[in-house]
């Protein structure tokens, strides 16, 4: 085997690997390394504000503390997180698809209107949080309209309504993402099957259900995966609006991790919670990715 | 003839000498400032300028009325010393979470930072801030016009740990009661002297008129609920921790009763009180929605500012009421401290800025621009309607119960203890937990924290 032949074979086999290598190294440094550090920290009792040399190895004590009762708010936070993610993702998705379909029906001007939908997306989350915190005050913007139309005023800062208020604010911020993506996807759908269905007398609902939505399925799944990950990681708006309160009404996992790690100064337990959150996101997303693969296979 | 020439030449020489002296005599030009200061100030500033002109100092601050007042004092400092001052202002609610992360690093990007009573013991024991006693003793760096002895001792003490001073207090706060004197006169009521009277008055005024509520007090989960509750705990005879045995005392009947009382009091607040931070509690009173405000004395200047407050001129102030066990009033507040990780070569410049911002010389300008008092001289002038109430509360802060209250903050775990207590107090306020259950949980959690220190 000549050297020339060997190099040709080698480059054919490993050339793609070489191309991927820089990205792979970057990912390993930026993702895998912090993850390993978190894993290591989770096995130590380390008080926030002290040096690493003062940290004490405690084995699985932090895991025991989090999962078996020491962290009395963990299961409550987990439950709240799941409710919050479902409300936020489903709410944004339904609003997104509804408005995208409406815009698609417009004969003209859809592009201009979509430009307005970008505004909530480009606003800084901290500003969104502050703005909605003011809107939801008892004499604020939301209650003003509720009083005019329904004659009621709600204490949005009470334990019963805080999570709803938070969900509304986050849906307002995230729904435009769905609108833009779905609107672009609807515009890209080939018109032939729709026209054929219209000639055959199919109703709008049938066209939507049997043609448009199946064609949108891959994009729906990808956006749902992205939004689910984002929803699990939500921190800025919830933190600015309620800081996890009142009581434990909005203490979702991201807020709880912050509280345990930085207010209670238990970095080890905070790492356990962070790893658990990553694990949870992976589980939820692997289910959606499986669905996506099946769609592509189909 | 010869004599006349001699005299003329002599006169000309003298005139030339005078002119040369006038034009070429080395002189110190006073820099342009917004206010004219005594000569010794310019002399002090000249020495600083020689060493540090062109230096930039960065301050980690919180959004607070005193920060705005400091910003008014800064341009003159910059003109006098040639030092540039850069303010980085954080929201109060998240300040310590962020600053803790920054100051524990090897290189701290801030030359100066805000600290407060609650964190000084912890920061001092971890050596995150440096003691300033040497700077204070240096007469050249700390001139007479700084007026250290004019600072209220109760406020200076909260910046101390293990006998050393770790900062200069600039926004001293005690808790007091502001009440709507017009409403009290209308319904023929007297301001509260005891906890019981406070609760009765809150009940009385709650929804007495349309849009009127009884009381406003901070209850937010971050650390503010704990701040409000501890103000009542010691007056009930309760305590958070027995400092001699380092055991938590949250389940003592007095402590539980104080939480029950506090939770009951919040029921007579405006809707949303369960999430009220200082700004919201303050604003509810300023907009005339509540009859009584139980708050930090830092709220007072804003209440009397007609540009910010609808109730300015219609408010009376009294010291914090007495509990069943006696008077107890906490003393808290902000201070300026030097982070240990900050560049060492700039420390004298940093100290000069501390001296400038917190001096007796500038105190009137500082207060006129919304700064919060930590000095005796302005309070003794009694220029403001709230000065007497502040002095009375400061006197109450010397009581044994008050001293015990303040010692709770000297524990090395005070930062995390406040976080835990605040979270559980918030859950008691919302009704998620009964006061008994909240106290039980506090006891368990704080017991875990205290174990390693026994």
C-alpha cells in the first residue's frame, strides 16, 4: 500500500472528524467541563463565599438531603416547575399557531404585523419581569381592564394567582417565537395538496387537520423541544417578578437552585439540584426528539 | 542727582520685584466646584490629587435614595481630586447574591462596595473586606472635617466585627411608625405606643374608607419578611437563637406568638402585601392607600417630599411601639467598605472618597438630596418632622432587648439564617404554613446550620 493511497484513504475516513473536532473541543470545554465540576461539587459540603480548600467531601449526603426530606421545598418546586412548563409551552404554542394561521389568511400585510410580534422577543427579560410586575399590581394595568370588563380586581400577588400571573407574562414573551416560526413554515407549505383538497370540497378544518398540521409536525416538534428546554431553565422573569414568592407560590426549580446555592449558601446541594434539572430536561426532550425522529422516518 | 537716580532705580527694582512676585509666585488655584469649601478641604484635595489624579474608582452600589445623594456629591470630588468615580448600581433584592460571587474572587473589579449590618460579621470573618481603623487614625487622610465622632455610635457599631471597624455607615435605619395624622385627627385616634395598639389601629383603619387599608409593611420573601418579623420577635420576649448555647429558639412560645402577631398584622394591609418589598410598602403609604406605615426610617424623606408623596405634610411619626416584654428596635443600614480583593495601590484614593461622601462637611448636601442620616448633628437640629421619632427609636435601640436583637446578626450564619427565616415567614404570611409549623421548620433548618459552630 503506497503512502499516497494510505493518505487518501485516511483523509477520506477522518476528514469529517477533523472538521467536527474544533466544535467538539469547544463543546467539551464549555459543557462537559462545567458538568463534571458540578458533579464533583455535588459530593462536597461547600459554603458559598468560602474557598474550595474549605470544602468537605461528604459523599452522597447532598443527594440524600435533596431527595429525602432535608430540602423541604424540593418536591413542591418540582411540581410547580412541571405545571409552569406545561402552561407556558402549551399556552405559547396554542397562541402561536392560532395567530400564525390568522396571519396566513391575511391577503397582505402579514410580514408587517409579524414585525410587531418581535418586540416581546427582543425585550430584555429583566425589563419584561419588571413591566409585568407593575402591570399585575392591584391598581395596575391588568386589574384596570378586568374591572372595566368584568367588574373584578384580582390580587395577583397572592398565593393563588402568582403562578398564573407569571405564566401570562412568560407566554407574552415566548408566544411570538411560535408565531414567527409557524407563520414562516405555513408560507413554505406547497400549495398543490391544499388546492387539490379544496377542489375535492375539503373544509378549512380538514385542510388544517389533515394537510397543514402534519406538514408542520417536524417544525412543531423542534420548536416544542426548544421552548421546553427554555421553560425549564426560566429564571430571569420569575426571579424579577416574584423571586419565588409569595410563600413558595412561584419557587420553580431554577429559583430554588439559586436560593439553595446562594441564599442558603449550600453549593453542594445547589449542584445536586442543577444536575437533577439537567437530567429532567434531557428526559423530557428525549421523548420529544424520539417523536421527531419518527416523523422524519415517516 | 546721583541720589535721585539711585532712588529711581531702587523704586523701579522694587516695582519689578513686586510684579514678578505677583505673576510668578507659585500659587494653588482652587478647582471649580459647585460649592465653596473651606481652604483646608482644598489643601486636603490637592495632596490626593498629586498622588491619584487620573485614577478611576468603581463602586458597587444599590438603588437607594442615598446613592442618588452620593451622585450629587461626586462631581465636586472629581474636580477637586482629579479622580474619576464610576457607579455600578444593582437592585437591592439581588445585590448580595451578586456581590458575594464577585468579592470571593481573587481580583475584585470594585474598589469600594456597599455593605450592611447583616453581612459585616460574615464578610469580616472570611476576610472579604478590610478593617479601616488605620485609615481613620491617619490625620492626614482623615481630616477634622470628616467628623467621625458625630456618627451615631449605634450605626458605627453595626460596621464593627471582632473589635475592628469594617466600614463607614452612611444610611442608618431604624424601624419606626409613620401615620396619617389627618386620618388620626379625623377619627380622634392616638398614635400607637404598644404592639397591641398598633394592631387595633390597623384593624380600625382597614377599609374604613374606600381604598384605605390599615397598615403597610415589607413582607417580600427575599430577606424582607425576616427583617419585619424580627422587629417584633424580641419585643415579645422571643428570640431567634440563644447566643450562649448557639441553639435555635424559634419554637419558644414567645417567638411563635410574635410570628402569629406579625401574620395577623399583615392581614390588615393592602392586597399584594405578601410580596411587598421596601419600595412597595413605601409607595402604598406615599399614595395615601394606608393609614400606618411600619418601616425603616429611610422612608421618611420620601414621605415628606411633595414631588414623590401625596401625603407629604399630613404625616406624624412615632418611635417603634413597645412589646409585651419591653422596647426592642433594631438598627440596620448601609455602609461603605473596601473589598480585600480590590487593587491595593488605590486604597488611599478609595478612603478619600469614603471620607468625602460620608463627611460632616457634606452632610447637609447629602441629606438635602435624599440621603439617609447616620449623624447626630442633623438630627439634633430637629429640622424635619421625623427627626424626633428617629432619635427616640435610636434611644430605644440601646435597650437590652434591642442589643440582643442586634447580636442575632453577628452570627456567622446570619446571611443564610435570614434567607431561611424569610422564606418560612413568607409562607406563614400567605397561609401556606401555620406560624407554629413555620417556626418548627425554622428550628430544624437553623439547628443544622448551627451544629458546626458549637
